[in-house]
């Protein structure tokens, strides 16, 4: 075997190694992205296992749609704390969706109906709070997310109908 032949074989082997390394790197990036999505999904689900959030959602759920700031406050400090907790929790989700850190579809399936319902209840209170605090950005991502979810929830059937024929 000549030196030239050995150099050609080494060049071919080097090219194969580079292509193989690039493919391996792409596979690793894909798996990293999937791990990140799984982690985000797990973190979002953990949010709903919080007893504080569950209690807050329960209190807010008992309010009429479009409750005024006066009526909410009239029910006691616990109700306003619940409204703040619900707002800040869904505010975070809205920003995570907007930044494409949390997939919209996941949030829609996990909590879409609840987010829309909570916004309907708290919208007027949010508006009053924005005015009182001179803070128009208060709960802006909660509102943004709720409005987007309201549109998509109105366009699709609920999961129990949409996936009625699904089998494990």
C-alpha cells in the first residue's frame, strides 16, 4: 500500500467521522429538545398539584363571571389573594407560551378551559387593578393567553368528544 493510498483512506475515514459526528450531534440535540419539553410539561403539571393554587382556583371559580373589584374585595382578603395567585400563575404560563418555552398545545390541553374560565371571572377585577395601580401591564400575559385559548377552545371540541375513539 502506497503512502498516497493510505492518505486517501485517511481522508475518506475523516470525512465519514465528520458526517457521523454531525449526525450524532443532531440526534443529541433532538433528544435534548425532547427532554426540555418533558421537563416543562412536568413543571407545568406540578403547578396544578399545588394546594395553594387549587384552593385559589376553587375560590375564584365560586365567583360570578366579571366580578367587580368591590364585590371580590367584599368577600374578604382571602379572595383577593386567590385572584392574585391565579393571575400570577397564569401570567407565568402566558409568558412561557409566548417565548415558546412551553408549547401552546400543551398548555391548551392541560389548562386551556380553566384559564379561559378564570379570566372571565377576573377580567373586570384585573381592569380595576390596572387602573388603581396605574399598571396597564398587570396580568398582561394572563389576558393574552386567555384570549388566545378562548379562540381555540371555541373552535375545537372538548377532549372527551374529540378523542372519544382513542384506545391505549
